[in-house]
């Protein structure tokens, strides 16, 4: 699924105008906060894949993975509150 998403994002990115592509590239290269979003998405995807693709014998590990998935997103929302405004 991650490969399909990456391919779709790449195709979408290639259709953008050259000026927008340069701006997106420089934004991701120079600033650290925009890099957080792809990292959060990758973390949630890894947790979801581990939950669904691994045959678990007990419920505690999938439950921990379920709550670990949105943990980074919630932490970012909590600590970034007030920085934008």
C-alpha cells in the first residue's frame, strides 16, 4: 500500500508546475515542521500494517499498536498548539 501511495504522490507531484515543485522541495528541505507530516503518516501506516498483516495470538500487542499509531499525531497537535497563531 505504501508503494501505491508513493507512486500516486510522485505522479501527482510531476504534474505540478515547475515553480510549485521547487517550492515544495525547498520547503521540505529547509524546514523541519513540514517533514513531520510524512513521518506521522509512515508511522501510522507501519502500525496498521503490523496490526493487519501479522497473525497475533493475544490481543494486547495489537491494542498497543492501535494506540501507538495516532500517538505522534496527537502529541504534535498538543505541543504545536499556539505556535501557529
